[in-house]
């Protein structure tokens, strides 16, 4: 490949991955055209894009973008297909995992599509960690739950004794009504 072609390819990679910080790296080997079409179509429905890249050029572009993975990283062994899109690396990983484990297509992808790993916010993580990470919405709900929990406990502490006093007043009021009603029925 000529120097000009490499520069053009690297510029295309810079443009394509500009702002992308969450991705999953796959290796696809021996997948027939039906399998590749099916994989790409299913990912496209979930707004996930796939691009086969040249390892050496991609490693340079990623290093320029602040995602410096070692040359001996498992990301750069064999061919590499980069998947990106979705709202988070967790959502992306779950979509890919679901597609590869789909019972109807299991034989289509078996031993042909392997997962090399994931990148979360520019940092290398295992695919298992990426699946277990919360999505943006899940993280927000967890944080809100943690923020609201002490407030709910304080409110419970404030309302609890007041409720007990109100219950005792109601019980005393009922007893008075019963004692007043009892002499009236007796006479």
C-alpha cells in the first residue's frame, strides 16, 4: 500500500471514529455472505455499525485519539471488525452477545465470529466487564436511588412517631366514644 493510500485510509478512520469512545472489537473469519449480511442487518436495526479495519493503521489512529493499546494487545491479532453505536458500551455489548447467542443463528456464527474485547470510554475492558456495566439509564437510576434513600429514611423517621401519636389519639377518641355510648344504651 502506498504512503498516499495509507494516509487516505487513516484520514477515513479518523473521520469515522471521531468522538467514538465505546466499541467492541471482533474477529470474523470464515463467515459466509449470508452470515455477514445477517450480522450486519441485525446490528443496523439496533443502530450499531460494523467496520473491518487494518490493524496497524487503526492502532495508530486510536493512539492519536488517546486510546493507546499495546502492539501486542489481543485487539491486534488476526483481522479486526470494530462495532460501535448504541448509547453505551454495555448496550452495545449486550446487543452483540444476544445476536451471537441467538439459537436460530448459533450455527451461522459458531467459531466464525469471536469477541476480542471492548473499549469503554477509551479504556480497554473485557467483554464480560462491558456486559456487566450499567447502561447510562441504569447508572442514573442507581445514583438517584442512592441520593433519595437517605431522604426517604429521614422522612420515615419524621413521619413514624407522628403516625404513632396520631394512632394513639385515635384509639383514645374511640374509647371515649364507646364509654359515652355505653351509658346511653344502659339508661
